[in-house]
C-alpha cells in the first residue's frame, strides 16, 4: 500500500443522506462527514453530487498529509459488484449507472461499488457484533428489511446482486400488501414502517411510529402490545426461515427497529427458540456500529480490492 499514511475514501449513499469518511487501513476513522443525497434532483445530479463529495474528501486527505489510495461507494438496490454498476435503485433513481468507473476516473485511484446492506454486514462481521464468527447474517430492519450473509468476512451477493432479500419471504400468505407486489412479506408485516402503519390504522393515531408502539407496549397498553407481539412473531417466522437456509452462528440485527434493544431481542429470541426444530439456534444480538456500518464496510471493500490488485501486481 503506497503512501506514508494511507486512507480510503468511503461513501454510503442512501435515499435521504450520505455517510462519508476517510478510513485508515486498520478500520479507524480519520474524518467523517454527512451530506444530503438530494435524490429529488434526479440520478444525474445525484451522481455528480456523489463525485463532488468524494473529491472533497480526497482533498481533505491531501490537506491533512494523508494519501487517498482507494475509494468505495455503497448504494441500495440491485448492484452488479463485479462490473461496478448500480443496476437499479428506487430510492436514488439509479438505472445502470457505472459508479465504480466514474469514481475511479474522478479520483484517480482504484475504486469499488458495493451494496449498502452487504457493506454494513461486512463491517459488523469484522469489526462489530459478529467479530470472531465465521458465519454471520446481518439483518437491517427499518423502513424495509434486507439481510447480508457474510462468510469468513466476505459478503455473498448472489448470481444477480440481489441476495439477502429476506424482507420478501412471505410469512403471512394473503396478508398485508407489499410494495413488491406480493402480500404478507416479512417487510410488510414486521418492518418498522409496517408496525407504525398497523398501529395507526387500528388506533386511529395518525403518524404513529414503531418507537411509539414499543414505548406504549412497554407501558402496558394492550393494543400496542398486540401489534408489537404480532410483528415479533412475523420476524421470528422470517428469520427462522433464513436460519434454515443459511445456518449461521450469529444473527446481527441492525436498523431502526434494533434500537428497541431488549424489548425486541428478548421476545424475538423466545419466539425463535419455539420455532426451531433440528436447526441450531444462532446467537441473536444487536448491531454495534449503528448507522456508520455501511460506510466502514465500504472502506473495507475498497481495502480488500486494493490488496487484491497489489497481490496481482
């Protein structure tokens, strides 16, 4: 790795905001920033904005006497990691955008493109709640639900870049309509958005959130307790299916719903255990890195790519 003090430029791009950082090879963050994505401006403007932010970070590295040796971007949606193309992302509007080559050309360093949830899973597996385990399933539960299978520190993208869509396991056939077109998907029954929407519908309280539900359930409100229990049951059904497929040692829960802590983990572990037959019970733990996981994982991907290039050279 060249440079006296090398760093990686890393950006985790979401539909609303971007987490950005200069990360050292040992995973420590030298500098971090946050910027709005401005998805409403359209994909071309978002792409230009991303490249400007990345160039600004590289400039900051030079100003601090550091050497930006690689760069990475992670985005949501369907990602062709091998060719560095954002195939489809509804949140950002990307359709076939060659982000990796654009970033490499702008900064003049090797670059990678990753999936936001897989990047977060890699960070949690190597640096966070899954460290020390070979087989990790990271599940982000927020507005939607998506997962990343990480084996020996490497994420599994699948044949078409769409692995880990556990949010679209049907857990309640004929249930709540899902934006994907199916009914009763885990995401439609157990995501933070679904929990808030169901409580709002049943209670008549507009704008209720999952946090409202868990707070009221903890306070003894029967309706909130019922909505929360039904969501936990749906999550247990979906995650037991995931465990049957992946057989991981640890299941790491991240995203906004994981902020509920033991109010989620304790009943989920109990429901999960009731459903397990011959499968092994994984550890079920809360993610440790918060919303910085995607950015850190993106940096790890860039460092991996750089080391691969150095070995090949």
